C-alpha cells in the first residue's frame, strides 16, 4: 500500500461498515477475502490495519447485520460472513446517507474552485 | 514478550476486560487471516527466488497492524454493542447500588410485614411470629441481610463486568460503591424484631453490638475479599512457553 496514496483515518466513521456491507451484499466471504476485496476495490487508497476489520465484523454480526458460519480449513477455524436482511436495509440507508454527504461536500468544493480567480 | 505475538495480544485484550471467548475468537480469526495470507504469498512466490522468505514474513503478527491500534479497535467495537460497555458509570455505579437498596428494602419489608401481622394465621405469619422466639433479632437480621444484598450486588457487578468489556477499574469502583451503600444500610436501618415489631428504625448512633458491627462490616469484607485478590476477576493467561 503506497503511503502517498493512503490516508490515515479514512477507515473510520462508518466507512468500514459501508464497505463491508456492500461487498458482502455481492457474495459471502471470509475475513481475508473481504480485506483483499477492500484493498483491491479501493486500489489500496485506504490505510487500515488488516486485523482491525475483524472486530468490526463481530460488531456487525452482534447487531444482526451479518451472519457467520464457521468451517474448518487446514485444521483452522475460519468464519464465512454473509449479509442478513437487516444488513441489506442498513446498507441501503447508509448508501443513501453516504451519497448525500458526498454530494454536499462536492457542492462546496466545486463552489470554492469556481470562486478562485483565473479559474472558469 | 514480542509486542506483536498472539500471547501479548491475548494478555492486552484480556486486560481491557474483554471476555475470554471473544478474545479467543479474535485470535483464531487473526491466525486464520495470517495463514491465508501466507498461503497466497507462497503461491505467488512459488516460481520466484525468495518466495519462501515472503511466506515466512506473512506469519509475522505485526502484519495485522500496530498492536495498540488492534487492541483499541477491538475494545471500542466490543463495548459499542453492550449497554454496560456504552454506559459504564450507569451500569457499574447506579445499578448495583439500586439493587442493594432494593434488595435490602424487600428483605426488611418482608420481615416487618410478617412480624407485624401474626394474627392472620397463615403458615408464613406463624413462622414470622416465632422469629423473635427463634432468636432472629434486628442485629442478626443485619448480618443476614448484609450478606444477601452484598452477594446479590457482587454477582450483578460480576455479571455486568463479564459482558461489558470494561476494565477492572470499573468493577472495583462498583464494589467499593456498593460496599458503602450496604454499610450505611446495615448500620442505620434496622427492622426491630421483638420489642416493637412492625416498623423500620433509623439508628443515628454507632453500632452497639458485635453482631451489628459485623453486619455493617460484612459488605466491606466481601468487597475486600473480591477486589484485592481478584477472586472473581478473569485472570490473564499464563505466558506460553512454546
């Protein structure tokens, strides 16, 4: 992960929940697959400790947004996570809120660029 | 101890007050994550020189992230899903104290109600009428009541602590607060049994008998026994020697 591209602190404030729910809405995955999907899907622009995703998964599971199924792979226990109906509802609400925030911030930023002298 | 080893992470997570079952699952998943990462790197590096070296690096627990940040995230995320984790002051100070007061009140009211109505003739009131004759005095009730409400409060606090993911500091604070309330109740509020049954008496003087003193001190003895020796606390695991 490039340190120039990555920005610390991006992986906070509801972003991990949104990414996890969106990815698991496509297909069920275990933790490592999910983390790889986040890294590849964001082109490694988000900086987060890989291990910190698991506590978030456990919280979402506890809240009933995810379900997990344990399986034994090579003598080790692995959990495969899938989204629940409640999780899908939460995803829809979070996605709407996220788009609204992005649109609002974008509006301000575009306005600021437009105000600068010499920029049309 | 290696700062990014499973042993050190386990100790640090348990020190934060996270339940052992939760910590075990986290460690299992982290271990599985590193194994999957290692397998992927071995596959990727199979045809390249230095591939084995890459695989060795993948089993480094430091790849999961800085231990302090992992512990912080795990603790925050766990506490966010528990009422006692989100509101520790309410859970650890108010709840046990209210429970002590309620427990003491119920016990005292039960004894007073039973003793003041012996004429009803029920089995319970007959039993209650005989309590003074059996030697159940107000002082002895304090001893019994103190023990019951304190045990109730300690068990409740322990229950809350086991599920909240809060540190031992809150647990000890709750025990001390509970002990204070129980001490006050045991010393000041006595249901008289014998001379003038049927009412609660608020004593405004120091304990005047050894049983009363012991009844007042019992909560403190329980608190001291539990908190100083950590008998009811989850203990950190012994260091692995493998």
